[in-house]
C-alpha cells in the first residue's frame, strides 16, 4: 500500500505523509484496497500536495475519480483539502477532535488518520476490526446492534505504544487471516485467546441483521451525438447521487419516470438497458438515442467535442450507457 510506512521505519521516527494517509482513508471508504491503489497513485502524481489538490478544478478531480464510485467522497476530498489549506496553513491537524472538524471526515476516518499518520492512541474500527473483535470475544449480538460493544473491546486493546502500527495490524489481520469465510485460525496470532475459536463459532461471526430487499428504480437517459462527433452531456447537480459528475441528460430516477428529452427529435430506444447497483437501490436506465444537427440548441446540457470529452471521465453508471449507445450512434 503506497501510503504506508513499514514498522521498522515508524519505530525509527519516520511517520507517513498525513496527506497520503488521509487520501487513502477517504478512497477506502466502502472500496477495496485493490481498487484504490492505482487511483491513489494517480491522484498523488497529479496533485502531489494538499496545496495542489486544493487549487485543482472541481471538474478535473471528479473526472479523475470516475469509476471509483461513491462520488460524494470526491467532493468532500476537495472541500477538506481547501479547508486544510485555508484554515490550517496546509498542515493536517494531528488530533482526533481537530480532524473530525474537517469536511468529509467522520469518526472512523478521524481516528484512522490520527493513529496511522500521527501515532495517536485512537480506536480504529472498520469492518475487519469488527469481525476480529466479534470472534475474539465470541460476541453474537448482530450488527449493527453490536457496534458499541465491539468498539469498546477494540478500545480496551488499543495500546499507547505504536498505536498506528497496531491499528493497521488489526485491520490487516481481518483482511488476510480472520477473513469473512474460512478464517485461517491455525496461523492467527490471537489463536489461543480467541473465544470463538474455542467455542467453534468463528465462521458464523459476526452476525448481522438481515438486510431489507434492495428496491429498483428506473430512469430514462438521452444520448445525442452531433454530426461533428460531439456528445450531449450535462454536469449533474452538486447534491445527490453522482453529484458534480458528467452524465447524460435524463429523467428522475423513480418507480415510473416521465420522459424528459433535452430537445425535440426522433428519439430511438435501444433494445437493451443499462443496469447499475448503488448502495441502497438497483438502477435500470432506458436509453434513447438520436443524431443532432450542428445548430441544435438543447434545453439541458452542452455538446462536447471528442477532444473535450473522454468516456473515462464518466461515472460507472453513465459509462455503461455510453458503452451500449456509442456503437449505434457511430454506425448510423
């Protein structure tokens, strides 16, 4: 993980760059390390310091984030970087309370940055740590009801000495050994004191309250290509899903969306739809396509020529639409 400093170097007094640690924690929210690693390297290559990120254009940051998902994180990344520069002289605060006061930083992220970047003895509890604690103490109360008890156990184990190494070690233990399925109890360093291993219940923990059925919403998107190859796109509203990202003009997402074409034309539906799953619902998008003349004036969005638009700048849901529609509009 490019944001980490090995334990031996940490013991010698070398701490990680707080900027890199903070960025990694924002990117890792509900996202795997494998997905984050290349994005983290790209962001640090383009914006190597918090000053660089704070001065970046919003559209450039949102485009670079495209594909990573949960796009509110990208907006919060910019807000936080600007707050660090404006209110803290470009230096990340080193306490839990001060970090928690920054935009886009919640209790987990504040604790993680304080511990990992500044060796503060804060209690860092992610999903991996919850699983380790549930098994170590054989806690059968289902999540999320057991969060307080699991956090209390994690806090009791957090040391004053090398809390940053400890926090990362417990998270890694959950990610690599105390895994959700088939935990490798035989090689676990906490094998002997693990109450769930002794009781034979490790594989069934942590228990979780059954999730409600995920609802499905529907929408209509309008994909228009001008005779010069330009695509009609719009920047979505700042608030809401995919806020601030490029997308295709379209309807609201609901049980029964109403048609909302951006200009009068002969719109042709594709015989397939784009499907995407967000955290709380499935989305199914009906795709309407058309060709447009050079003098077309849409009520929404603007035409972007090929040199001003890259499909890679689209969020995943909108990229799926492009992948389905562009062949039709290219071949007609």
